C-alpha cells in the first residue's frame, strides 16, 4: 500500500471529528440533505475511479484465497454503485429526527420541560469486507448530524479510500467540513485498539464483523459499544404450519443471500410433521445446493428420502454456528416449548421465528423469545433497516440498551432535557 497511507494520527483525527460534529449539530435538514445529494452525484461521477480501485482489492483478495461469499461482499460494480447513489438520495428524503421533541409538559411550578433529539456526536465504526457499508454509515451519520471515523478491513482499503474521497469532495462542495467523515487509512490492527480508547473525542463505537471483533470491542473499549450483527437465526415449523408455504419461507431465509447475518442457520421441526415435511424440504433445498446438518432422528427420516440433498450428521458445535454459507442445521423437537428452549440456549438474539397457524403458539413464542426481531410466518431476511422502512442501517443491534434491531436514523440520536422557566428558583 502507498506509503502516504502508513501514518495515522488518531488524536488529530479525533479532534477534527469533534470539531466537525459541533458544526454538523447546527445544520438545518436542508443543508444536510444537500450534502447527501452531492454525495450521490459524486458517486455517479466518480464511478470509474471507484471501480478501478475496487478491482485492485478484488484481485488481491482472490490471490490470497478469499472465498466466493466474501468476494461477493467486497465486489462493487456499476449496478451496485448506482444503488448506493439511489440509497443516498433515499436517506435525503427520510424525516430528520434531530430537533424532534420526544415529550413535553408543564410542571406544577410553571416550568416547561421537554426532551429533544440531538446527535450522539462522533461515531467510531469498525467493519470488514463490505465497501457499501462506508456509504451507508456516512449517509446516516450525516443525516443525523454525527461525525464518523471509519475503520474498514484491509481487504477493502483501496475501495474505501476512493469512496471516502468521493464523500469528502462532496462535503467540500456543500460547504461542510471534510472531517465529518474520515477513514483510518492504515490496516494496522493496533489502530483499532487506539480508536477504542479515544474516549476524549469518540462518543460511541459500532463494530460490524465477526464474534472476535465484537469481543475485542467489549473488552478493550473505554467508549460505549453497540454490539450485534452476529446471527445464529432459527425458524420453528409448528405442527399446525402450512407446510407447502413454509418451504417458500425457509428457502428464502436460507438461500436468498446466505452470507448475511439474518440468513437462516437452524431449522426446528415439530415431530408430528417431520416425516412428511423433511423430505420435501430436502428436495427443495437440494436445488440450491444446501447441505443439511441433521440430528440422528432427522437423519433417519432423510436417509433414503433426501431428494438429492447432501445430508450429514450434525456435530456437537453445529447448532452454535453462524454458517454464512449454504449449510442448514436441522433438528426435530416435540413441542413449542422444546423449540423455545433450544433457541434460548443457542440463539444470539438476532432473528428468530415461528411458522404456525396456531395463534396461541404464535403469541406464546413471541412472548418467550427475546431476540431483536421475532417473526411469525415470515423470513428472517426481513430483519433489515431498508425492509423495516428505516432507510439504510448502520448495524443490527442485539443488545438491550439504547438501540435494538436495525439501527436507522433515530438510533443515531440521543436527547437532552430542555427547561424553560420564568426566573424560577428552587425552594
């Protein structure tokens, strides 16, 4: 990598981001939207440069043996850049939460009290292998008046440098500080630890990556961390489910995009329907090359009725895997309670659901499962900011404080109390 990228002064970046965040907090919605539209236009104008840099990243990643699923995450093409520009314009059309009054009331002493949404300040976002995330995070941060320091993976450094150059050029054209969006342009992992301790300037850390990254952030950060994005996702096929339509939902949850966090990892099937349902499931998923990791009783049913699917015994750790691939764990259970117990033991509380025609079981399941998103008769793939109508998302949070589920605009704000008095003094 170019020597110009080897030195990073995180303290200077933090100071610049903090100064930029104070300027952003005073912008009108119209000013922020104008900046977003400028970014969209610049993305389109600089497509050739972005693709050239992305091609270099792809070539290097392929030479290092990166798998097809990760290469797909890394890839940019004209269609994807056009989609990023369209998504940026869409964020500009979304309601601005900053300045909204959450609640207001007049106290008995005449003081008027309210809570008003404000930007968080400076975000530190650490992510891997997906250059589109650079645009998603930048646009949501700018819409909510937050500055952001980005640290992408080494495998996408050239792509991210090109994208951040586009963003900063657009910010300058819009009369906004380019330090509102900065990239740590060095793959040295020691800089991640430094960022996690930059609490004098950074207000929140958002990791987007594997379990080891989330663990590092929780253990090392002196800044509040929003964790999530790791999905061991389940669907339970109840005895009352519409078995024909259930195949469509399961296929979508597993196959539509297997390399993402809301893709299905484990299927639980009620014993009453297993003998009928599992062979039909295997035949359907065989068309897409899905490998089934089955418990002994499920394996027995599928031994001579797998419909061409690859079926292997489930190993001791298979139900604790986020596959991110065309692999599906299959287990037979005797009741909705056993399904719930399995999910509670193995889920990462990301996306879990039930397929059923029994409303009592649906209600019971929803009340018992405390995942960020719980589904009834729907694919887990819907746990997404765009699908929930939030626009792009910064991450999907599985923790319980501040934000949960897809983190859209509102999740990137906090609030302050506003107190209006008439020269009141406290007794």
